[in-house]
C-alpha cells in the first residue's frame, strides 16, 4: 500500500490506519487521526493544521521549520484542502 492521508499527508501503510465513515466503513482517503465517523477530528484552518502537524517534526526527521515548509507545500495538493481559498486567518470554501 503506497498511500498518504489526504488531510495530513501521513503515510497510510495498512488498513488499520484508515479513517471511518459515518456508517462505520473504512475511508481510504484519510487516516484515523484525521477522520472519524465521517467527520474531521480537528475543525481548523489549513494554517492552524500546519502548525499542529509541525509538532511531529521530530518523528518525521525534520526540524519544526522544515516540517512547516513541507506542509505548506504539500497541504494545498491534498483533497481536504484543495477546494478552499485562504485569506489571512479566514477560510472561504470555493463555490464551484
């Protein structure tokens, strides 16, 4: 399995790391640390999430700043964050 969470970018190496949908089925797009029972666990902006994820920089073998830079580039490409536009501290969902 060669997949990453479409919210945080964590490698998903086995099915036991999948998040869950509202009906209890597995959701292969998101990890269990981001998505539970059909909802995102943390209701935050992308900038807030980047700061939260930077706390795990040591586990990823990076400095805090390297992790923030990595997430700043990666997150806009992930499914959770793609249809959103960011202006300052406010999040606006793109209307398509």
